[in-house]
C-alpha cells in the first residue's frame, strides 16, 4: 500500500502511528516532495468512489489563498485534476492507496474497515 502524507502534518503523524500500531506494511511518500501526478490522481479518485472535491485539502492555506471554495464548482474535472497535480499541498492528506481503494483523509474507523477487508 501507498501512504501519501506530509510529515509535518499532525493528522498524517497520527495516521502513520496508527498504521504502525496495526502492523500494516506501506510505502511512504512525501506529498510535498513527490506530488501526485494527474494520472495518479485520476486513478485514485476512480478507486475511491468519492466526489473529486474530497481530494482537496479544504483546510490548507493554498486552497484558501486561491479562493477555491468559490472556484471549484465552476471548474471542470479536467481542470481540477490539473490543479491538484500542481501542488501536493492542495491534496487531502493523508492518503492511503491500495490495489482497489483510495482513502483521502484519516478516519480511523474507515481505514480499519477497509484494511480488514484487504
């Protein structure tokens, strides 16, 4: 599994500690140093079954600075993917990606349920 995170993010630190406590093997990737590509984002979005807006870090400084709350509804999916790929800090984190799933944001119960099934 791929664990995409920002090491300074406290939620990411909490998720990593939880994964380690569960003994879940994963490959860690720093979202700021190695930002997701547009094709990765498309694939992860498809695996997640979630609305694309759930992949945006709506609490982030960059999201707010760009005024994305008002701009996203007017943007096409292609434009949103392209924007997400420009800056890893725009992407909701942490992000756990498995063979057939992608979970943006850390919700312990959701992660536990998904990892039990796989």
